[in-house]
C-alpha cells in the first residue's frame, strides 16, 4: 500500500510538471478505451472513492473526470492526438430477415436496417415477449434483434454517449460460451432455475428453449426463470415476438403465410387488400411498403 501511495505522489508531481509543456494528457484504460484531456487548466489529484479504491481525479477545462487507478494501464503527455481505432462488426442477416446481435461497444445502426429492438417484457399468459424499437444507436453490452433484408450490415463504434437500457431482458456474449455458463450468469443475477432461449421459429418468430450446448459470439439470448412459466405450461418452451410501440400498441409477429397466391398479410396474419406504409407478408416473404 505504501508503494502505491509513493508511486501516486511521484506521478502527481510528474504529471502536473509536464502539463506546462504538452498539449494533451492521455490515459489508456484496461478496457481498451483511450481518454484524452487538454492540458489547458489541467489539474491532477489522487484519492479514494467510497469503496476505498484509489482514484485519479483529472480536471481539464473546468470539467473533472474520476478514473479508477486500477483501470489505468498507461498515461503519458503528447503534443499530438493518439490514433484511434474504431471497432466494427459485420452482421449477416439471412433470408429470414432477422438476427440477434450483442456488442461490447456502442454502435450506430447502419442504413438499410428495418428495425432494431430489445426485450421489454414477457407476457406469460399470452406466451409472448414484447420487444421495443431502438433508434439511432445501440448501447454497449445490449442484446438486440435486428430486422433487415438478407445481406451484411456493418455496425460501427460510435463516440457518442449512449445510455444503457436497464430493463432489457436479452443477454449476450462476445465469445462463444456454453449453455451452462449462461445459466450460471443468470443465477448470478438472482434468477432461479433459469432456462436459456435463442431466436428461432415455431408458429411464429420468437425465443425458444435452446437444445444445443454452445451460444455463439456476438449473439443475443433470453434467460428466464422456469418458475415464471407456471401460469402457462407452453411458456416453458419459449415466447413468440410481439412489437410494442411508444403508445403501448402491440403488433404480433406471427407465422409467415405459406400460401403462394400473391395475397398480402400483415404481421398479425390478417389479409390486406390495399397495404399502407409498413411491413407485410407476401408469398411467405416480408415486404416493406414505404
């Protein structure tokens, strides 16, 4: 502990002395993020937080940022801004026109995507999971469903500050994990007797009980407690998707019509004679009317 305190004091003296001759103070964090501060009005202090963890308080241009000392892997002065590497991920959507996604960074929703949604709530009696639309950006560490035509969509990292979605039911992983590992993570969150569901199709698109052993990287899944399915035994096998808009109106994404007659149906399976703006089903395929 004394060694850490001495290092912090020496670092404090060095940092504040160098601030007069350089333009930027740069921190490299353990999560790969680079933090850059102007030396104009720069002030560095050290201390501890409420959890008795050592912190670095960086004041620059009148704004103070607090960094955990243990999260800092490198700090240095420079007259040039560091090169930044923007993360990106190519999501492949098949002819099913939907796929799940999970990224460890906030990303801009690419053009061409119909919709991105997260899991809002489960209706046990109706055997549905309500999903809610996200616009603009997807927060980091957020499992979502992405709707779009078959193709590849690049989700690029954004530097914008994106608020997390606290009530999202979907989870995800950036590396392959086993179902047992996913169950253990759900139990750590306080869920009892968790069941793992993944995106699939069974009389409608939804999240259904997964029978495999491994969950793929950068995909979302749904953990839920088996005890919540007591009101509806069929819920033990999963839930169909239902889209809930900002007004609370729900549209069910039910079975795609298998007829090849050219008839048009809405997402509730009702036949439509003159479609207006929206998503419809014709000959077993989704179509967009703009």
